[in-house]
C-alpha cells in the first residue's frame, strides 16, 4: 500500500529525514516512535504533501502511484489521511460544510455522484456516534474555540467520514486525557479492517495500549533505527529512548 | 484638464437657478474656485489615482439622457424588488420615476429645490452643506455648485419604514465620459427607522465619473441602516461622500461593499453629535484587475458616552489596490467614548497592494479606543489543512476568502439581498462546490 524507500527531506537547509525505509500493507497498523526532534512529524507532513519540506531523495509510492508527484488534495482523494497534530482553526468555515465539500470532492475524483443531503446526514450521524462527537460542535466554525480533545476527536471524525485507505495519526494522543484517548482509540479500532492501514506517530507507548500495532519502528535522527513488534514499545516505555540512542551512537562510533 | 476653466464655463451657462439654493450654489462655487480638485499632494489623496478621475472630455450636460425608462427595472437588485425606488440619471433626480412603497405619512421624497422652499426649508438651511468640515479638497463644493438636480428624503418622526429606500444612480456613458453629480439630503426624524440602499449602474462603454454628496441627519433615537453597493464594472470612477450626523441615542449601521470599478473613492464621515449614540461601520472591497478602492472614514466623537465600531476588510487580486484610512476624533468633552477600528487585507497576487492608515486623535482622558490593521496572504496552514482533506487548492482558497468576507456580508440584514451579494462574491471567488 505504502512503500517508502531511502526517503530524504529537509526544511530550509536542515536535513531532517536521512533515508527512511518503510513498507505498509493493507490491514496493518504501524507505530512510529522516537524522541523529540527525531523527524516523526516531518515524515507525516512529507507524506501528506506539505510544501515547507523539500524531498531531496528517495521515493514513496502509494497504491502503486508516485505519492511525491501528487498534490496534497490528490493524495487525500487517493485515500491518504493525515490527522494533524495541531488541527488548524478556521473561523467562518462551518465544520459540516467543510466535511461535505471534502467528501464530495473525493467522490467526484473517484467518479462517484456527490452524496445528497439525506445520505450525507445519515453517514454523518453514524460516524458521529463512533467518536462520541456532538452535533453542536459540527455546526460551529472549523476547530474554532474547540478544546484540545475536541479538535482531536474532530480529526478522527473526519477520518471516519473520508474512509481513507491509509491514515497517519500524527501525535493524536498528545494532550489528551485518558477518556479522550479511549474515544479516539475506539474510533480507530472500529474503522480498521483488512483493506486499510494505519501509521501511528507517537512519543509515548500509552496510545498503543488501546490501539495494538503490528509493527513498531523507532525513528531517531532521521532514520528508522530499530523495528519490531509491540513488545518493542513496552521496552521503550520501560527503558526510555536512551538505550536506543546509545545503541545507535555505538554503532556509528 | 484645467478643471476651474472647464467647470466655470458650465457654471456660467447653466440655467439660472432662481430657487433658494442659488446663494448656496454661489457660495460653494466660490469655495471650489479656491480649493480646486483633489491632487496627489493632498495627504488625503496620496494613494488615490486622482489622474484617472477628472480627465479631459468629461460630458457634463446635467441632462437626463434618452435612457429607455422601461429598462430601469433591470437595475433593481435581487432582494430589493419591493422597495421605495429613487432614480438618478446622470446625477439628476428623476421625480417622475420615483416609486413609493411605504405610506406618504411615513416617507417623503421630493426635489431638493422644492424642499428648500416649503416646510422643510429650515432643515435644508440648517443641514445642506453643513457637514463639509473635513473636506479641504473641493469635491463637495463642486457638487454643491451644481446641486439643482438634487433630492430630499425625509422619514417622518416615529415612522418605521416597511421597505428600504433604494437609490439607483445610473450614468449614461453611451456618448462619452459621463460626469454625474448626485446630491441628496436626508432627514431621519426622531424615533424613526429606515434602511437606505445605494447602487450604481452605467450604460454604454465609455468611462464614467460620479461625484456624489449625501448628507444624512439621524435625529434623536432614530435608527438608520445604510448600504452602499458598488459593482459598476471597469470604467466606472467614483468619488462619493456620505456625511452622517447622529443626534442623541441615534443608531447608525453602515455597510459599504465595492466589487468593481476603476477608481472608487468612498468617504464616510460620521459625527456623533449627541450623547449615547451608536455607530457601526462595515466595509468589504473585493478587487481584481486594475480596480482601486479607497475608503476614507471619519468618526468624530463630539459628545460623551458614544460607541463606534468599524471593521473594513479587503481582498486584492490582479493589479488592484485597496486603501483604507480611518480617522477617529475624540473631542475634549467626549468622555466615556468607546471607539474601535479594524482593517484587514489579504493580498492574492504579486502586483496587488494595500495601504492602510488608522488615525486616532484623542483629546479626552477617559475613553476606550483601539485600532488595528493587517495586510497579509492567505493563511498557508489553513490552506494546507483544507487541501489535505481533498479540497482543491482553488476551492480551498475560495472557502477561506469567503469566510473572511462573511463577517461583513452578515451585516446585511435583508436576507435575499445578502444572498444575492453572497452569490456575486462566490462567483467571483470561483467557489465551485
């Protein structure tokens, strides 16, 4: 589904990704962990098509297409979804209208008829239950004045509405209390199936208690330095990132 | 052109006005001869393309041309079909075309000459030309020198108009560069309530220039809504001044929307001349091509305990330019004044520009005043967020710009009119969802 080979990227003059290799297949949940500044969010942003970052080498293919050649909107329409670490507040754009536009632009791209008002509302009601989000929140301006937890739930709600093939959750757990974390995780678990995949970017193992990954990768200094199963996450939680840093530094010394 | 010689010729040959306005016109002609036309050296016209305004070849015959009167209904904006309609053609009030929907007990519309000689003579005497204090550039005086074709509108004491009063300005530019000078004096008597809408249209392919002066007195506890909509298309030039004087506890709500034109200069001067007055001023300029929109506003707090709030927003594309200049005066006696002002601009292209200048002159010591202005591009983070959900770049921009404009659009209370203007704006932003 997603195949990343030797991906390099920089922002301005600073090289942040220094050769990422990652292969995600349908039905899998991958977690990317790593200390602050290791390049986790950069990887998420580069995959979603943020132009602040310049890809300087390597490749990324998504569903057989060259991901890096696609505009951010076409990546989304092809089925890539990024749940933002910091969802943007957009005054004056109602959440409902925004989601309707997004859903219908995607449908148009895929050659489908737009959802009519009834179908749209029906789908919306279903998905709202999934993330325990309130109607009143959705009639407000997009993310404007939302609490941290409401913003993150809104991200998962949008994910549910857009039904992506690959969802990248960029530190969705940061700043969430345990109830919000449970709701977000619950949403993801209900949405997962054999055809879609998740890439969960997180600093802590906490979220992985609720969303059990098939693979855990440790990103450090712009490279994936260790991969394993969910046990690796427990090890990191127990020992901290220092043992990884020590291992890497020893190897390069 | 040498404006003084050009207009002197016309002034001397105009039909001798024998009404009570004669001395008013003479006085203003003398003032114009002193002041002349605005020039770039005037601080208040520094950024305005004045060269485009008073050009050679102006056609100024003060005649209503042979416009097909049946075609006038085409100029009625959607949402204002049922209204009191007032027509000016080439700056001359057309008494015969006036359509009054409200009761004659509530609303009076007549020529300025008639008002200067009947029971409204005292009002005309007191207020006509009484509000020029802020203009040292001659355009008000030039208008007044030729004020014979003006109109007088009165909303009687305690009347609540059911329908808006829509003033249509139509310039016939079929024969040449049409110059028009509409003149309007309005009395919103105490405890009454009215909405006044102004719109502008041009017939023909030549350019036009409209130099309008409107003076409104909103008396005690009266409520005025004023909407100015400019969408005349390229080639239309405009210098318009709206003077509003508010007495005690009067409330005024003004919305100025500029969607097209060549050089459009709007002066809006508010005088808070009674305690506990309230004034809201909103503006939106959505510009492209070579359009220049220049909004100059003044709020003069002459009396204590007044409130004013001002929000103007601009979106500039192509080579267009937006200008905002907002002055707030708080006089020595005007304690407890609350005066706020904000101007926000978005530049969509390399060649577009914005000039913004807030000016506060405060002589009282117990007031709350604030001002702020911004000029920037569309928020890149917001744009990326929308695109990352599959919304095309074009639609994402349109959504954000539409949201930016919505604050101002919402101020138009007449729903069908608001929807119509909203539609014009959506079309312009090529919102395609």
